[in-house]
C-alpha cells in the first residue's frame, strides 16, 4: 500500500466482530453495528506541541486499538475500506496478555 498519513493521523483497518452470540445465535448483517476495534495499518510522523517541540505518536503499525463509534473518516484505498483518524480519537491500545502470546 502506498499511503502515508500526515501529522498525527492514523490509518486503521476495522476488525470484524463475531457473527454469533455466546449462545450461538447468528446475527444478520443488517443488525450488526460497525466494530469499534481495529488494527493500525500506518501512522503519520507526529505533530508539534504548543512550544514547537516535535511529539511522536504513541501507536505504531500493527497495534490493535479501540476507537469511538463515530471516529474517523471512511476511505477506500486499493479496494479496501479503511479509516483515517487522529491519534486523539483512539481510546486505547489492546495489549495481548502472556497467555494469548503463547497460544499464537
């Protein structure tokens, strides 16, 4: 992919939610909400603060993140639906626990 976000922007790929509930009920596409979890595909270089000091972003490509329901701008790049959002729209980074890392 040949896209580089500018400043404090992040390119995110949504991670689709499960199609079944814990009880085994299949959720139709029309009833699903858009997932609020994603994977960072690319990040911008950073931005400058009020004093002019350069501040790098706290996320990097490959991080799994949570973001707000209405965050970002939907774009289509090379046939793939992605989101471009500011780093401030990211609610947090999901860190894999030691058990999940061993299972992988």
